[in-house]
């Protein structure tokens, strides 16, 4: 089935089987299906990420070189269906060059952050539009633990890389 066919079925489910199947899905799943069915949606979310990161970089004080790239690392999130990997809503690095800085963790110990604490930190400190775009991109194309999301500011190109 092509993306256009799936999008049409989701937009106007005319067969009883499709209506019954869609009625049984939770709203978040329906939203994800509709977004995946629209190939332009992923590019739209990537553009939101690039725009929000550019705005953040422009607000940074200092007379040094302007940021050329920004990087996001992954984070584990607890969901109703278990643990999933998503993009952290916080910029891991703003770099004045296109060379990726060392983003490896310097310590091997990990501390479990309570779900409500992580949600509160995101709510208090993260850019809500950027956070939503990163969550949508993770839903469309789930990252793996070692992946890094690279935002090239001059071209607005958002790519996933493996360090």
C-alpha cells in the first residue's frame, strides 16, 4: 500500500473493516499513522526543529563565531508500552564548525530520573515547539541509543548520524 492510499483510508475510512480497525486504536496511534502516511509531515517537523534551533543559536550571547551546527542526543523514555528511545529536547552542543564534537558520555554510571522529574524539567526548560517536533520525529523514525541528530543551520538540514 502506498502512502497516498493509506492517507486516504485514514482520512475517509469508507470500508466497515477499516472503520472498525481505526476505532480500536488509541488517539496517539491514529495521529502517528496519519503523520507517517503523509511523507511531507516528516520534512515539516524537521523544518520546525531547524527553525527553533536557529532561533536559539541567534539568542546566544558572545562575539565568537556563530553556530553552524547543533546536535541532540537520545534519551530513554518510559511509555505505557515500556521503554522507548527518543530525542532529548535539550541541545547537546552548538558548534561553530561542521565537525561533530565528542558527545560521548564521560561517565559510565547512570542515574534513573523519575518520570515526573524528567517531565517537569522538560516543561520548565525545553522549548515546547522544539520538544514537540523532536518527539514527532522520534515517533516517525525511532532513533537508536547511539544516534545523534545533527542540525546544519545554514541549510536547515536535519539528519541522523551515528558517531
